[in-house]
C-alpha cells in the first residue's frame, strides 16, 4: 500500500512536534535535584561569614556562572523591552528603566564547588546603560543565593560562605579597574561605614561555553551583612535614598525618595521626618548650639562630616552634593540615630563629570544640598570638617600608603587582563590602559595632598 505524500508530510510534522516536546522536557529543571556540594560551612545559613574567602585582600577569585539558554533569552528579552536593543545607541542622561531587570536562576561554580539555583540579574543605572547601549557584555550583576528557595526547598537559606547576596560591579568607566575596591577601603579606614570589596574574574556560560566577562569588584550588600557586622544590631530602619527628597532640601520629603530596605512593612518614616525638622529648624540661625544638639539627637553628624572630608579629598563626584543617590541611611538601634553609609565608588579618585567634583572648600554648594551647606555654615562643624581633612591625608589617604596600595592591586589584576573570543566586544581594558590608569591614580593622590594642604594653610 502506498502512502500519499500529504500523509507523509503529516507524519513528519507530528514526529517533529513530539521531538520538540521531548527537547523542551529535557530543558525543564528537575525540582528534585541533589546538592552534593552542600556543607554548613560553605552553603548553610549557620556558617560563619568568611570574609577571608569571599573578600580576599591578596587574591583574584574566579567564579563561573552557568545560565540556561532559555533563561538567558528571558534576560535579553527583558532588557530589550526596557532598555532598547543591545548595542544600538548611546544612553541619555537619566534614561533609566523604572524596574530592576528580572531575576533568573543560575548555577555558580567556585573552587570546584557548586551553588544551586542562585538568583542572578543585571544591575545598575548608568553603568548598566553604559554597557548595554554600547554593546559591551561586561554588565554589572547581582547574585542572591536563596532567591529561589520557595521553588526549590533543598536550597532553603542557601549562602555563599555566610553571605546571602553579592553585588558585582563592572568597574565601568575606570581604566585602572581598582577605584571601587580602593575607595571603599579608604572610607572604612576613616571609620565611615562602607562595604567590603574584592576582585573577581567572572566567566559566564549561557549555552556556548564559558566566556570571560572581565575583572569585577564584588561588593558586600548593605542590607545583607554590612548592617549586621558594622553595627550592634541589624533590626533598625535602612533607607536607600534617591531622588529629590534625598537632597534633604526643604519641603522635598517623599516616601518614594526613602525606599526601605529593612522593615518594609512598617509605614513609619518618623526618623527621616525628624531629621528634616531638625535640619531646617529656625534655631540654625537664632540658636546654633540648640540646633546642633537637636540635629545630633537624630543624626550622626560626626560620621557624616568624616564622610564629607574623605569624599571631597578623594574626589568622589557621583555622590551627595552633586547626585541625590549613592548612600544609605541606617537608624542604628544602639544610638537611635541615622547613620550615613557610603555606596558606589567606581567614579571616585578623579576630577569627575557633570562639572567636576566638589571643591575642598565647598563654597559653591547651595542651600538645596543642606546637609553640606548648613553644616559648613556652622563654625563648629566647619572646624571639625577641617580637622577631618587633615586626618584623611595623614591617615587613610596618605600619599606613600596609597601609592603602595595602587601598585599592589594593579600588580594583582594585571596578569588576568586578557582578550576574549566574544564577537561583540572585548570587555576589558588593555594592559596599556591599565598602566595609564595606575599612573593617573598616583598623580591624583599627589595632587590632592597639595590642594588639601593649601586649603588648610
């Protein structure tokens, strides 16, 4: 019996449908997978925070990230929908998506151990847009090790040597690749709360084998472990200010400008409102002593003034006074005072953009940045600021110390600067650019000492 060609075509179509269904089923994750590499020390919530492994001072860690083709496509489709096509056009100022990029699960390999169904997403604003619009695959990333614990009970409370989350900065717009790392260390050395950082080599496999994405800086997440380890308790309100309200200008408060990262269900912003009231009190002019006492009852002015002196000395332009973002406020339960936590330093240690970094004297700062203007207009606070400047250049930012640090980290990462087979772009700077970046940092610290000393004298 002969089979008609049309019947053969139908049979072939049915075969292909079943073949595709089989292929799809093979791509579906098995919810009952095992976790053979799991130990309490490496994966468990009960394990101690191991800063020596996660944030080493003398090593460039390597992590391998494996994302399925299906999940990679989801990430690409989401970015295209919110940011436009990859590699097509420059980013306009303030041209950011309203929502964070989506999470997808991945597997992470570190020192021959696997972490399972780790949440991964792209992160950032200008650094994300810088890479995406220019067609560069070195995109900043965020990892959450128990993002998918509800879907996979076997990874309940999964941690990475005690850490729930890590933020991977791409060192965008930094030819030296070390500004993010070094700046955070300078602030902590000055007794300003700041995240720990370390260098990582990131390899990403989304279906075509591992590709080297570059030298990243892993940054400790503030609402994960910074408030846990640098304060006596992590039960207080943590805010990530952004937008007009984050300037603390009179009348600018809005709940949207003070996004809560802890105690999110508590609709109480009384601590922030009290700070607004104290800052803008009429006592500032009529009774400065009372004004300072009222402000200091709600705000750690000593930490802010040390941050300000450090920030202006090292020229961190992308921060308060120029940009209404890149800091946290934490209501420390021990003191019941809001405390400044610095954040995001990839554009520190150079003159800066948007008209340049703030001057050492801060005379150009207007009343729309009252945390700077009002404190600098007060004789007591201005005296403390100047004392802090001297402390910074003689300690955390001492010339000889910084040159040695720059050279150390430069020598640490330079062997790993290499080209990739990625057809779209090379994610890393060249060795020559890296060397020039080091020279610029050395020139910068020497120049800043001269400028600070001139101001103080």
